[in-house]
C-alpha cells in the first residue's frame, strides 16, 4: 500500500462524514514485507513443534506475522490504547484468521490494508469513537478513514478499508467485493461465530488462540459488543445486531418491515374496474 510514512498520525477521537463507495473491484497486490514487528503485540510466534520439520515450523511462524510498517504499528498502538484486552486480542485474531484464509484461497490482497481494517473494525464500539446516530460499523469505518487519510493513503485504498469495516457484519454481500473486504468479513465470522472452523488449519488456529487468548470471550464479547450500540438500538435495524438488542433490552422490539410498509404515507391507487 503506497503512503507517506513521514506524515502525522490521525487526530484521535474525531469522526468525519463517510463517503459513497465506488464500484471498482480490482484486487490490490501486496508488497513483500519480511521484517519482524518491533512491538510485543505484533511479533510472530516462534514455534517448537514436536515431531515437526523446519519447513512446517516456518510455514506456521510466517502465518503469524503481522505487518510491521509504521502505519501498522501506529494502528496497533491506537488499538492497544483505546480497546480492552478482549477487543485487542479479537482484532488481532481476526487479521491472522483472515490473512490465512486469503492465502488458502490464493487471493491477492494487501496485508497492511487488511491489518488496519482489522485493527479498526470494532472502534465504533468504543465510546470515544461512537456517534449518536450512525451504525457502530460506520463509526469504525470513519475512524479508519481519518487515520488512513492522515497518512496520505490513496483514496481508493481508504475506501476499501471503509467498506470492509462498514460491511463486516453484513452477510451475503462481501464475498462479491474486494479481497480485503471479503476477508475481514470471513475473519470476523470465524472468530466470533466459528464459521469455517473445521476448514481452518487446526494447529495454526490453536497457536493463534494461544498467542491471543479467548478468555471468557463468548460472554464478554456479547457484553462489550452490546454496550457499543445499546444507546442507539434504532441503528441496528436491518442488521444482525437488532436481535441482540431484542435479547438484552427489556421490552425492545425491532421494527418490522411489514409494519413499515403498511405505515407508508402513500395511499394505494384506486383499482381499475
């Protein structure tokens, strides 16, 4: 991903207006990045596998490498600063799962852009980045847009990250879009719902979870997830999150499309005899 590493990092806590998504679908070719990350959260796990060979060890170790560019490191710093341990580990696992899924499918994707999208995908759940009337996914996408724009990342790539985050809970769409968008969705689906669990290499999956643990994840994630949009349940209409509001908000009932259609101010036209 082309950008100027010398530019300032994004101002924190501000959210700008989102932009309409273009219809381009060309894949982005990743750069080759081989250096190990400098911070403790981005180092690849060095494995000692009983009965394994060096090639096997190397393959698993390389699958645990996180991009170590200035952009990726600053995204990691922001994620660590603002998120909880649960969301931090979740976001890193999402990237590692998504990147491996991309390699398995032989997709051409930008690891750095995918990593930034994974790092920011739940920023909308964090109070500092949460708006009063936007979907939490859009809040996270807007935070990522601001961060990437401040680093002079080209608008086309900024838009890819925006779409990936905005659509990461939307089923049935992302598989038809850019690889980074499709992979963020599938990585989230694997980590949260276990979608694709049996198709993912078991040894690598276990090493990822050992490195970034799922401590009390199921219950804790539901609590932190709900807290991110409990103050604006109306924004979950038409999304999978409306069922969470119905489960956890006493007396809340999500709007029904049949009722909304029936309540339209348009009168039916008179029937022709």
